[in-house]
């Protein structure tokens, strides 16, 4: 965008309700040339503005290769901006500025195998990675997804799981609990329980993980205990990001700014920071 501080008008083209409190919105910019030139990498985020309410950083949950005419955000209602967005309908307008931050290291990926570990809404920033794998499947080896949510009704993108499996992606699911009367034939427990079932091994594998920081802390610890090293593990951090362009300092961790240097970091890089992140597990 020409002015990184100016939200550009974007229109809601489609609304898909994922769960009781999480929705996927499809947007396109009102200006055709702006939409045509809007390119981003899996793992980046936009600042989404509800005019008169405020703005919030939201991960992009779609992939350039799928449809360059639109982009998507999967949003959970957690504050003023997201609650206001939840009241909007197809045809309404929001403001978008971005994309910001670093993405998952797919463009320089030499390792062929991928292990994706997600918790709850943390699957949204990883969905573009899955779409990239599907788009150029021949460039990847084994790709395995371990995904956990609190209940079966809180799993995202369930309509897409079969497509992912048909593309040769291993999908393993778990939930923390199964409400009475709900049928569930998958695993029950935290996402790290799936480590006992996974076929991914440390050799020639990169790990991308996203979810609550406490979850990622246990993921990192569990993987290190299984022979993975910090240099193989990439995490996506959530920090309060107000500007998106390294000006306000709200998301600073030591010398790093999550909005500009992240949100995707190699775990080995986090171990060098003065502030302990994800428990500081080194081995």
C-alpha cells in the first residue's frame, strides 16, 4: 500500500460461520487495481478497521494462489472491533491496511517435510500453508497436521478436512472434552497427546506451530524431547500490535518487534531474546 497508515476500503463478499463465535470473512478491495496488486505471504496479517470503532491485527487465513480477487480473515469475537465486525453483513465495508510482518518460511524451504501443530483459532494462520501445499503438492514431502480445539464444535474448517486428506496431508484431530450428546470418534486430550500418534520425525522436517502461547510452550518442549531442535521449529506469536509498522513499540520483545520481525519467528531466535518467550525451552 502507498500509505501504510491509511486503511483502504474493502467490501465483505462472503460470510461463513465456522463456530458459535468464529467467522470467516471474504473481502476484496473496492479499488480494482489495489485488489489486483495485493500480494501477501502465508503467516502475514492485516490491520482491520471498523470505522468509528477501531482496528485490530488479524491473520490472513487465505492464500494468494487460491484466488487473487479476494482474501480472507477468520475472526473470533473477543473485543470491540471483532464484535462490531460480527454485526456486519455482505456488502458492508471495512478498512484494511497491510499486509504486515513475516510469513512462514515457505519460499526458501529446502526441507521437504512439514509438521503443522495448531490449537483453536491458531489454525487460521496455518490454513494458507495448507493451501500452498495443495497448490504445489509436488514440492513437498510428508505434510502432517496436528490440530486441537476445546470441543468438536469449535474445530475450524471442518468442511475442508477431506480435501486436505485427498491432497495427501495427514490430519490428526483432538479435543479437550466432548459435551454430552455429541458424537466424536477422534482423540480426547490436549494437542500434544497427538505426538504419540504422529508419523513425523525430526529428520528433514520443519515444524510450524500456532495457538495460545501456553500450548506452544508445551508443543516446543514436547518436540525438543523427541529430538527436534529449536532451529527446526517456527512459531507465530500474538502480541498487542497497534501500528503494524514498528512505530508504537507495543509489541516489542527486546530488540524485536512482533509486527515487523514476526509474527513468525524461528524458535532458536526467540531463545536469544532477553525476555523469556514460550518458557525458554532449549532442550
